[in-house]
């Protein structure tokens, strides 16, 4: 019964938000509360919610101060050179804009933090998408999928969890997976190219590459005496190129918050912060709290200016923090009632004995739905050991199981249980349901490509 109700609760949630019958925050709170009562555990709802909030509080704190920190860095111009480089590449071409989104998201994902990636990517690309009237769900979908592939970095989380759960070395899991993950990333770039060409066609940019090239035309112009004389004009080129979009909205080169004299201080502070995060010198929420306080104090020493910067990013902070705490209700009920355990046990138990020698493949396939419908902690610490034990009984090495468990991350990053995705859709002003409806199919396909490449290379 708990298995059926667990799947029903998730299905109800997804259907309602994709049909826009409820907002994500309301659905994350009310649907699990209703199902908690249906399973006869309504009296424990408060305990489940408090436990869920307690588990996600550090994540909420991290996101709050990360938004403030990177918001300040964007305000003071730290990422302007990156943005200008992307703009020069894009040339106001929708296809290049989408590919640039994928490249930028992949590069920034090297820090291992999804919320950081989405804040920088959206801040850089959002003005272009708005100016060119491009689909914003293309931006969120490509960014989330690229980040999902890169999320498998050892310091990104899933690899470390798999290594911890199975008592393996993270390097032994990740390094052999690099070729398969590389194929997955190339597929994301190819997908971005295809989606970009589709956007180009939809917007009427059928031959934009040629249209952007400067060209000269000679026309006859009438003079006052009734005669005509030739005149050469130049069209295309720079007028439609990056200059047409640079400076738009968040890229204003004259905004008063710029701090060019402090550029290298801010760059060093950011590099130091990311290095400390990767080396785990302090908990990530503490690092971002300290970083935000230091960035505000040095860049905006006057109290009114600090208040203005905090107020400027308050909407994003409130939206994301509210969504995280609402998700705590969902995860708290899903875990506390035992529904997630019964769902996982049912899926594992449904595996035929004949599939035992192919447990790595089974693990890879199961990682798609399981990491989408449950947290990484739940999957890697609750389900993966069971799958590894079943594989060991048929001679499948735990390392193969661990590597296969990573392939679902491209889809996982668009899960409603991932707090960072709310940063992405919130800053991009995209409905979560629209993002889900567009992204899930492409992200799932990317995960399957990674799995296929792993099998082809003999990694899985």
C-alpha cells in the first residue's frame, strides 16, 4: 500500500504542477500532507516536517548566502568578461546563444555547485534570450542537463556518496567514467545545437550566419536635379552582432555597482571560496555566509549600499528558500512514512533473477527514475548498497555498480527535490511545470547516452 501511495503522491504532484493547477510551493506542502493523512500517519505529520526542515536547513542557508554572494559578484562586474566573451561568440544568433548556454553552464559547473552554475548562467544569458525573444525553457533545460552531466565530478556529490556507501575510492569510480561522461557532454552540446537551430527557424533566422556578415550594396539614389547617382551602403554585421545585445539589462557597462578597482580582490575571493569548498575546509553554508559578509563589506562599505544590495536580491532569496522549505515537507513525508523505502524495495524486488549478471545495466536504468523521485542521499545510501549486494551475488563488481549509478544525474538535476533547480527557474522566470515538461525527455535521453557509452567502452 505504501508503495502505491508513494508513486501516486509523486504522480499527483507532477501532474498538478505541469498542468499549472497548483504552484510548486503549494503542491510541495499540501499534497504530501494529504497523503500523510491517507496512510494513517497524520498525527506524525509535524514530526516528519520538522525532520525534513532540519535536514534541508543547511541547504537553504547555503542557497540564501550563495545567492547574495554571487549576486554581489555579478553586480560588481566579476563575470562581465565571461559574459562579453559569450556575447562575442553568440553574435545574436539563437543557435549560438543556446550552444553558448551549454558551454557556459558546463564550464561554471566545474565548481561542483548547481546553484552557482545556474546563477551565473542565467545572469549572463537571460538578457540575450529576452532580447531575441527566445524560449526561456530552452535555456533552463540546456543549463540543467549540462550541469547534471558535470555534477558527477568527485566534489559534486554523487560520486562521493557512491564511494562512501560502497566503501570505494572516488577516483576509482570517476576516472574510468570520464570517456562516457565526455560523450554525454558532447551530446548535450549537439542537443544545444539542434535546439538552437530550431529556435533560429522559429524566430525566422533561417540564414542568420550569412545575415550577420557585413555586406555592401550599390543602389541608385535620386538627386534634386532629376538625376540618379550610385551610393554604396553596408548592412548586417556589427549592427546585428554582439553590440546589439551587450549592455542590455544586467550587462549595463555603466551600472553604479561596478567596482573595477576591486576586480582582482573579488576574483581572488571567489577562487579562494571555491577552493575551500572543494577542499571541504568548512561546511559550504559557513563558507558562503563568510564570503557574502566579506564581499558586501569590502565592495559596499557604506551601510545604505549594503542594504540596497541585499534588497536587490531579496526576491530570489525568498523564492528559493521558500521552495526549499516546502520541499522539506515533501521529502519529510516521503521518508518518514516509509513510502520511499517501500518504493525502492519494490523496484529492486521486481528485478528478475535472470538479470542478476547484468546488475550494472539495471542499476544504470534504475538511477534515472530513482534519482529523480528521491534525493541523492536516499538513493546512494539507501538503494545503492542493496543493488551492489545483489550484483555481488552474481559476480558483478561493486565498482561497476557505482559507476552505473552516476548516469542518472543529468535527469536528477531537474528533479523537484533538487533545491538548485528552483534557483534556475526562479531567476529565469520560468514556470517549474514548463521546465519539467520540456527538460525531462532530453535529460533522460542524455542519461541513456552516457549509459550506452559506458557499456560500449566496457566501463559498465
